[in-house]
C-alpha cells in the first residue's frame, strides 16, 4: 500500500469539509479527470482539468451550509484506491442534514490524484480503475491503512 496515496485521500476529505479550495487544488494533477456519472451534478460525463473541477466543486459547496466526506474503508491497487465514503451535508437555509453513501475511485500519478470518479457501488468504482470485483474482498478500514 502506498501510504502517500491514502494520505492524499484523507487530506482531500478534510479539505472538502473545510472548503479549502487551495488544498484541494494541490492534491490533484493539472490534467486530472473527474467522473461522476449519475452522481455528478451535471449528469454523466467527465470534467477535465483542475480548474474546471475546482469550479464544479465550488458550485456544489455553494449549495450547502456544510458538507463532509468521511472515508470508511479502502481497497488498494498500488496506483489506485477505491474508497467507500459517507457524504453528509446540510442545504443552505435548512437544518436537516442529508447523507449518502458513495464509492470514490482514485488513480494516482506522482503522489497526486490524476483521476477521481464517484459511483453508487463498489463494483462501479472497481470497474473504473480496472480492478476485479474480487478486490472487494480486500476492503480494510480506512484508519487501519494510515498506520
């Protein structure tokens, strides 16, 4: 397991909750690709380049009073990580939090995220980074990977 990759995901989740766009920008490669399919605000398709992704993130953040991403576990594939997450947020003007479980797929290059995709299930995330579905059997708690 490449600890730097796990740390990059941890820092990205912290930066998301803190709305720290500068920190988020530093975690991605300049040519990063983000894909969210049905989970992406604009629908299916990919967003390319760090500035376009940041712009999309800012529009998502603007809709919420607060928003957090909590990594729960991970599947390691050397230059890829698949990370089930708990997302929670509160829309602006609301006091009722909402939650969603999703799975992020990450591909790394030189310690930075070069691809990120969000999926409704582990199989979709595994497919996105070319890992077999049997890799789901190697799921470990996220915190254990930091040790």
